[in-house]
């Protein structure tokens, strides 16, 4: 079987553990290849939800690359009435290694994602990420996201995966979906059963800084 090159432990802004992160996987893979720890272009990363293979597809500049991450299988729940929104919305719970509530409507105008996120984040044990999504004219999705333990964010990789899987299960998108986050576009590829597809996530990752940390032996050994 596969063996991991590195292990990822992820903390949210509130200090809580996160099981996995699509964008975190892509950034970590680029970081370890750039640091010379792994030759690449494939990097196998151990997460709390299993091994994930990440591929550096192409360098787009000295510091940026297009990176594709294996997200594993995503489980999509049945269509439900969307809480706190009018009858034109549907909701689906999605397990992408972490918990998501995907709210699907015809447009995002007038939606207060911060209010929804605060109200719904704690609605299930351990908390959940909240995405509001709507189909766009090009066959993709527009998305806003509230992340458990972090609040309003510019983009979410597992959230984009969950949103694409939920929209595909609802018959709104196909097997390749451009998900337009406020911070940029991610491409989600889905394969197999509508309620349990295998998912890959592709997008840009860029190194923005190198940081040196001087550790003493006491720091390392605790």
C-alpha cells in the first residue's frame, strides 16, 4: 500500500483540530516540495481521515503552482428543507472527512453568510462548516463559506468539494465543477455514485513567505 511522506495536523483559528483541509493539503504539498523534503510531483499526506495523494501539476511562476489533491469519497445526505431560509432553498448535509451543511439556492444576493454561519455552525455535535451556493451561467457554482472554528473565510477546499457534490446530487452540475469562492476559483472533479462520489480538488497554491524559527533543545523536547 501507499506510505505517507508527511503527516498533517491542522488547527483552526480557535485552536481546535480540523480533520482535513483541501486547501491545506495543496499548500502543504507545495511547501514540502519547495523545501526539498519530497521530490514530487506526488506527495502522499497522512491526515486524520486517511492518506491523500497530492500532485504538483505545473509551475505557474517561481512561487506558484497548480496543485491537485485527492479528497477521498464524499458522502451526500438527502435533500432537506434549508433552515433559516425561504422555500426556494434546499439543504444537504455532506461528510467530506469533516462536516458540512450545504445550502443551495438560485442566487446569493441578500444572503448573510455570517448570520447563517453563526446560527448553524453548532447545530450538530462537533460543529459544521456552512456553505451557501448557487449555480452560475457557466455550469459552475458561486459559493460563500463560514468555516467551523474560523468564521468567514475567503475559500474552503473541503467546502468546495462538499458544495460540488451536493449540487451534482441535486442534478445542477456535472462531473467537473468550477467553484467560485470569494478568494478564487477551485475545480472539483467528481466520479461515481451521486451520493458517494470520489473527489479531487485542483487550484492554485502560492508561497508567500519563508519563515525561520530558532528552536532550542528545550523547545523541541518540551
